[in-house]
C-alpha cells in the first residue's frame, strides 16, 4: 500500500510567496493604481458616498461571517499562503491578459481599471475560503462598477455616451420626418440647436441601474451564469432606451413645442421614471434566474473542503509567482501607444492665399486654457472673392475636441442649420448656415490617412488607436458662398493639401521616433493626470 506524504510549506515561506505575488501584481497594474489615487483626489461627493456605502456593506458582511465562526483558522477563512483554485485563477489571469490587450486596442482607461479590480478580487480568492469568495463576487463586481463614477466620468466614457445618444435621437427624429442632424453631442434642428449635456449622457443611469441589479442579485442570492448575463444585457438595453427616449422628449418639448421651461421641469422626473421602469423590468426578469441551492452549496463545500485546507506546493507557488512577474514585465514592454502632439506652426500657407495670424476670442481662450499643451492657430485669410477666419487645432486625443457649433453659439451667432457636404472628392465637411443665411461656416477633421466630417468616425479611429493625430479645420466665412461653387472647391482643395503636407512630414518624424523607441523598454506609463492634461 503506497502512502504519499505531502510536505507542508512553512508559514514563513508562505508569507514570502504572498509578498512576492502582491509586489508583482502591483507592479503590473501600476498605471491603474495611479489612476485610482488621482480619481480619489478629484472625486465628487456622490462618488465618495457610494464608495463609503460599499465599504460599509463589505464590513457588515465580514462581521456576519465572523459571528458564524468562519474566522477560525480551522475553517481557513483567510490563508497566509496562496491556494491555487480554478475560478479565482481564471478571473485573475483572464482580467490581467484582457487588460494588456485592451490597452493596445482601446484608449479607455476606465475599462482597464475595472479589469484590474476584478483581477485583484481573483487574487484575493487564492487566500479566501471558496464559499466566502463566491458569496462576495457580486459585491466585488459592484465595487468595480463604482469606480467610473468618479469626477473623470465626463472626460472618459461620458463623451462617447453623449455622442451616441445624440446620434440615436437624430435617427428617431429623421424617422418622424423631422429635419435634424447630430454633430458631436449637438442636435441641430430647424428651430434651434440642442446639446446633450453631461446629465443627459445616460452614463450615471447605466451605472446606477447596474448597481441596482448587482445588489438585488446579491440580496436574493441569484446564481451567476448564462441566464444572469442575459438579464444583465437586457438591463443595459432598458436603461439605454429609457435615456434615449428622455432626451428625445426634452428635444421635442424644447424645440418643437417651444416650451423650454416645461422641458426643464421634466428633466429630472423623466430621468427618475426611466430609471425606475428599467430597474423594475430587470427585477422581473431576474426572477427567471434560479437561486443558489443550499444543498448544492453544501455538496460543493464538502468537495472543496480538502482542497481549501491543502496549501499549494512549492512548485505551484513558484510557477504562479513567475507568471505574475512575467505579466508585469510584459505590461512594461508593451505600454499603450503614445503619439507625440502634432505641430502646425510649420504650416506653409499657399502663396495665392493671403493670411495673417489673429488672437483667439474670449470663449476660445476659456476653452483652450484647460489644455495648456494645445497650441491652436487662428488666421484671417483671403482667397479670390472669399475671406474669413480659419481655426486649426492639432491634438492626439478625442478628449480635447470641442464642437465648433458651441463656439459659434457662445459668440452669439445663430445656427440656422447644418448639412453634410462633399466640398471636393477628398474633403467631406459639415456646412453651417448662420445668422439667417447671411454668413456660413464649414469644418472637417483631417489626419495623415483620413479626412472625415463625422466626429464619431474620428473618435472610433482614436479610441481603437488606429489613428490618433488629427487636426480640426474650422472656417468661418464673411459671406454665404454656395458650398458647391468653384471658389469653395478651390479653397477646400488648397487648404486641405497644405495641411496634408504638414501632416505627412509629422507622420514621417513620428514613425522614425517609433522605430527608435522599440529598441528601449518603456517603463513609464501614463497616469490619469497625464491623460487629462
């Protein structure tokens, strides 16, 4: 009869393994930790209250477990050494690998932070009793969802949410044969321009609705699985639809019915009603999800009892430590792609176009003061019978973009309408009719590889890191020329070609710098403050 004797690892060695794991995990997620620190420094009162509630709920749950005797060493509520278990390891490794891939593909730091928090809970599962870890999984997911509610929300996922809401409302109005066009988060109608502001983005509604679903799941002890994921997806769809209908009603009441005061009164009630209806529908669907059976939990607990009491071998712990440190090194060798800001100071204006530099207006100064690294240029120009002003803004991130319509409205210029126009075969642009048709304006976005009039296309190209260097070209004419006239075609071709030459030179320098940077491992990763700057 063969008897296998398993030598237990000394407690001191287990503590060393734990310290090494924590150090490697912290090093691998350095940028996410810095983002969190900066987020807490700039957090709103609502964010701090929600985090405090989450911490309070976690403490209460820990006290309840303690009173049941779960903190005794014999039950291994907390272990000093890591115990390799499949589900926590899968969450930890999957989150870490997904975060590295996401940093290369998408420029949304909030998503990386959420993955870091979920991976950290997976790491914690190597030390907690399996039953306790499973019970705390919904609470951990709740904590990960609380993070994006910080003060950085409007400059992160909030902007894309506002843009998508504006585009959705535009499509609904068009289906009802109401002339409207969206640009950035601006909806321009025949009777005026409406802006989808931060409260109307619907992002806070999404987070509150998601938190509600997680809380109800935890309180009712619903089983996490395929059905629950279906309910979660339906919950997000309900919340998005409710906010889109809310914005649609506000636009109709304000600009079609001409009742802005009524719209202001309906703003908050419509939001609360939509949130309540979406949460109620999600709760009804949640009843379709089975509860976690106590008998099954008892069987699973008895099956995992031996595994939970057995420490991992020295080889298993060593392999885990090596993997975490390899992950940390990999994350430093492949940081998010950083592109140097473009400079348009070297722009060579065409000889046939007379131009002189002029100062920015007060509203423009007020906006660009928030981004000191940007150096916009504004010029007066004259070409044949055309004259006016040109504003050029070169940047490397969609977070610094400003809609030209807002600047025009801030200057007291009425926006009569906006259209998509193909000025030349290579220049699609937005054409604005201003001040009852007396003057006009146009703008487009230009990069070394693409020219577009749609900010959503420009944002997607930036977020997916395909093309980050863009120039906003905004032109305000002194008259109202026809957008399909030969003089406009000549003007657009001349200006587009001049900017393209400057961009191609900058792209060549950037490509050379990129080849040099590949020779040296990059150990510095951007923080939240740097991204915001």
